[in-house]
């Protein structure tokens, strides 16, 4: 089953602009995570937000979670060329943090 | 890559042959996972392990088996490879907090 769905599927912006990606999911969750994947590489964990949290920051990243709408957003501020990657949300479907269900990802391209 | 290695990194095999992929960790994490990544499907969980000799199925476990005889090693076996199992396979590890650390991936092609 596909739990998370990211929107948009692809996003292209100029360096320095902000990038916003959205994730929707279907069932109750304990937490939601965001990962980044550079081309040809494994996924790298960015941030985890728990179901009782509404917003979390990490450097230039800001994640929000709205459990009533079953949605989350990832904001990257002041984008850089190195931010070019695919970004995935992952949820646990309330089954415990060990079993994650990933969305299909947003492909972000930062143009110099 | 957080002390996780996968071998081989690339493999080409023929339909019907057995294939074993290996994941090795040096972090002593309890949980280990195997995912496959395909265009249009994101990452899908195949099997995971919550301890030595303790494993469970994921979303797409048909045609795959796993074994974990040591904390540091998690093996994924395709008993009889099919073309539909052509994919990129990722191993991951975690402790209790949910954050998973991923290996570099294995690209498998079944002809």
C-alpha cells in the first residue's frame, strides 16, 4: 500500500529561492520522516516529526505536520545547488517506527 | 554511510538463478531492513529483522527470503530470480527512534 504521496512530483527553482514539498498520508501515524536521496545514492535522514508535534526546524529545513488533514510539508529555505535531490516522506502507519512506508518522492532541481 | 555496506553493488543474472545480497553493519543496531526501489513506486519494504533470527515480512515479500544469523549481517535471497525483480535494493538499519540509515544500494538486473 502506498501511504505517502508527495506533491509536486518534480520542482525546479532558482538558487536562493525557497522550495516547498508536500506529503499526504492515509492512516494514523506515530511519526513522519523526511529523507533526501542524491542521484545514485542511498537515502539520508533529514528530520522526524512526531504526531504530537506541529512544526520542527533543522538548519534551513522546516517541517510541519497537520494530523487532522493527514499532511506534512517540507520547506527548504535559501536553496543551494547542493539541495538538488529527490525528497521522500515516510510514515509508520501507526504500526511502530520500525516499518516505514515511503511516498514516491519529489524531484527537486535547483538551477544556478 | 553510517557503517553500512552492501555487496555486491551491481549484479547481472539470468532468470531462474538464485541470488543472495548481503548487508553488513558495524553500528550494532537492532533493526535491519531490505527495500526495493523502482520508478513510480518509491521504496517498498521487502523484509525486516528485529533481532538475530527474528524476521518479518514487508509489503512485497513474495519471491524473497531473508536470514540473520549475526547482528551485523542481513541476507536477502531471491530463490529463483525473475525479470520483475530487476530493481535497486537498499538495506537500512535503525534503533528505537525510527530514524533509518541506508546503505549505498545494489543494482540488480535479471535478464
